C-alpha cells in the first residue's frame, strides 16, 4: 500500500533509541570492505581520538526510525533516488542514538514512464546528551507502475 497525507508534512515520528554495539560497527565496516583499523580495534580507535569504535559514515542508515506519520510506502518497487548525510559528533560504540524522521516534501512529476511521486524524507539522530549525531535527507521515488501494482 502506498499513501501519504500532505497535511502531515513536517510531523515527526516518535523517537526511537538505538544502543550502538561494537559488533554492529565491525560487521558494517566489514560489509563495506573497510580496512581502516579504527573500525575494528579499540586501541587504534582511541589512539585516533575516539572514545570507542567509531561507526563508518553511512552507519546511520542502519538505525531505523519509528513509522513516519501519514506515510505508507510499498514494500517493494520504490526507487532510492538520493541520500545525503550531515554529521555532528561521531557515533561510537556505547552511544545511544535517538532517531526520528519526517516527510519534508512531496512532488508529483510526469516522466517518460508515467507519473512519479517524489518524497523527501528527513531523519536526525541525537546522542544521549542531545548532541547532533547526524541528519539525513533521502529522496524516495514511487512510480505510477508501483502505485498501480500496490493498489491491485
């Protein structure tokens, strides 16, 4: 099912907290093919000035928010058009990051394959002390074909 309520643009999801674990950081870094030892060795991380293992830059993508008010995306067929991160204080093992998300903008455009609904979804993550860990902007595209498929 795909649906969005334009009157709820800007309304944040309920906050969702994630405890950042060493194993999750190591597995994510390994999956990226990361070779930098700061992601695997606590001594190396501390020598580099981190309080513990730091998370790789795109790690916040693994920290899901609660559902965004007024937005239901299809389970399959959406296009991930763009992703941008702005970083605050680094995320490290042992941190508790609280994430929320909101629908920031919706555009409907005509393309060569029919109409496309383009959603801008914002997320932010805060450290346990309130410092900003990250803010992200995602562009999600739902094509007319996907909309028809989920309505059938």
